C-alpha cells in the first residue's frame, strides 16, 4: 500500500458540471527530435473560468499552448473549440477563431506605434478604405486608460518600459472578440499597481464568459484568481481539479514528482541563500555613475563571495544600472574599478575582459540566439579563447559544453538541439553557462528567475548561492521582494534612477525594504513636482 503522503497518480481532467468546454485537447501528443514534449495530454477549459496551467520547465506547458494556438500541429490527438473539431494551420487561424495569447516575452512590433500594435491587422478604416488614424488613436487611448496606462498612442512601442509594453499586449489581446485568452507569465514584468489592474481585467473577462488560461509560477497569484488547475510533468498530464481545495505543498509535490514529506523536509517552496562571508576588498566599485535622464550619481561596491541585491520599482533604474556596469549603457560621468584597476574606456568588450558578465532581463531579445544550437549558444562568448590562429577547437567546445550542461542540469535532447526549442528555464541556464565558461569575477543577474518554474527557480537560486560561496561577486536584480530578501546579503534600493537607500544586516527584511520603496521623499537627483521643468 502506498504511503499516506505519496504523490497523487495521474488523473483525467474532471468532467464539467455545466456546459461543455469552450476549448479542449484530447490525447494530444507532440514530438521533437529526441524529445516527447506532449504524451497523450488531455485538457479542458470552460467558459468563464480562470484555469491555471502549472509544471516545471520542460513539463510541456509552452508546447501545449503552442498547439492550442496553431504554432504547432499535434502529431496525435484532436482539438475542439466549442465542441467543434478544429485544426489551426497557423496562429492567425486561432486568433480568427477567438483565441488570444499574451506571451511572457512581449511579442509585438517595437518600431510601430502603440496604437498600431493594438489594432495591427484590424485597423479602423475611413470611407476611402484608408486607415483612420484619428479614430485609431482615440480608441487606443480609451482602451489603455481602462488599464491605467496613460501614454501617447502615437509613441513607438520600443520607447516604453517592458511592463508598459506588457500592458499594451494585454490591451491588444482583450480588445479583439475573444472566446479564450491565454496568459503566459503576464505579471513577470508588472509592478504591483499594474498587477491589480490585470486581475481586475481578468475578473471582467470572466464576467463576460471568456475563458482565461493562466500560466504562472507565483503561487499567491494562482490561489487568488484561478478556479481550477492542471498539472503537467515531463510532457504528461498529472492532475486537473479545483484549486481551492488543493494544499500548496501537495500541488508542488505533483509538479516535482516527489513525495509530499520530502517536499516539506526540503522546503522547496521557500528558497534563499544561506549568507556569505564577503571578502574585505571590493571586487567592483562604481562611483558617481550617471547617464542622462536615466541614472543619477549611483555609487556602490560589490564584494567577492557576496550577493548584492538591487531593488526598486519598475522604472527605478535597476536594469539601466546593470547595463551601465557592463558597458552596455553609455555614461556621462562616473568611474568603475575592478580588482583595483580603473576601466578607462567602458565598453561591453572592455567589461568582459575585466571579468564582468551580464545576464540580461529579456533573454529572448538580448540573450539567446534561438536558431543556434545549445552548444553554439554556450560557447558564443568564449570563441576568442577557444581559437588558435583563427581556428576554433571543436574538442574544446565539446568539453566546455559537456561540463556546463551537466553542472547546470540543462535538459536538451543533445547539445545540437536548437536553444529556441528549450523551455524558458533551460534557456536561462544556457545563458548562465555562456557567461560562467568565461570564469567572470562579477556576475550581473537581471531577473534570473523571471518566468521559470518552481523547480528551475530553486536550481538557479541554489546555483547563485554556490557561485557566491566560491568567491564570485554577484549582483542580483529581482522584482520578487521575497526572492531579493532571502537571496541577498545587502540590498541597494533605487528610485528615480538614484540610490534611495541601502539595507544590510538585520535590515535586510521585507518590511524594511517596503518602507524604502514606499517612501515618497525624492531620492538624490530625483526631482519633486515643483522642480519639474515646465512642459
């Protein structure tokens, strides 16, 4: 007989008590070279519900979404929309059928205006058949105002922050005549005020009978807004049922495939560093770092064996600071010293030579090269070191790739699999491997666990702790306050592109961090409303 706290066995989706599902997958399978991404998975989404889809990276969540939205055709099984059999040849067909998707990485056109992105492919026309820009701008502004976003709809999308771009993507998705809205990690780039707006919109969608499929790794969000949950693991369906009656520990045990007692012993739902004994001499010192309209006189020190947290709300200058330290953001003033040596001319190449590596926030746009293999992505930055007389040693490449695929537990069919086919968490590990193989002195991590599942998140956080324990200096940026407090030895808080405060010792706590974040006093260099220049 199985022990009382054994992991629940796979279940078929529970039958609906009311009308039939609006969207259904029946025994769907999808294979890629060397990998079974979905193995006879069945899934049903009811009208007017918010349904959570959870599982570790590589569980099959992204593949299932791509099958539901016409990106991939299933190898076996069938799809039904409102009880009718459907076969989407492309994503446009799914959109026309009423399935809208908001992806974790904003999937819009950066150089087009906000309004053009919202109405792309369905622009309002005047009586001459031309685009009615006046009407399009008015309707876009009204729609965004309902989301609490007040920007000029004529403004190019790429000039907005990632959080605001995500809200534009949300506005586009709900503005069409949708029957199903799929949200893949929609809050990963949003600040608390925007998250509340999102939840209000989800409530409105449910009230209109629209089904919402919600993918997130944030348990508090799932239990707050979702009615039911489906768990996938290793491409298989494990469980579907009501979320309210499901204990969080049991949900995690199903996701990880581990005994419930083992999950409780390991505390897998609470991650954090043990704390590190920092070296006395700073590895990196930044003094008076400034960049016009972005950063104002930022100074900080980073020590070997330390995780320094960089906190602040969206738009506070966290990512800009990391880019400045890595040479990716031009500076108007300031000095950087690495191991006692000033960097005279700060460029990305100079920063890398000095031992500074940056893992960017947007791994899709600024990190991975999806069309290249796992091997090629890992060795990309190390190619000059692996070449001799212009010839790159394949043996050296294979040796490095093998070491880091094993150390970081990267799940791929082989080193030659395209990195774009991997789950988000494994893509993040590939990026980490790329920079770790350079043996850096300073590792700048911008949202390293953004959009990855609970298991991969634990692995990445454990790796950060391990790297700091080996003497590496780590700068950690995270929008997750709990992650920042538990993972950092000190926290520098930014506001308005300037340092608003620093927490150390017993002050590294959620309440103290919230106090600094909520303080409305202007940070150094931040203008008060009375000081703002007249418009």
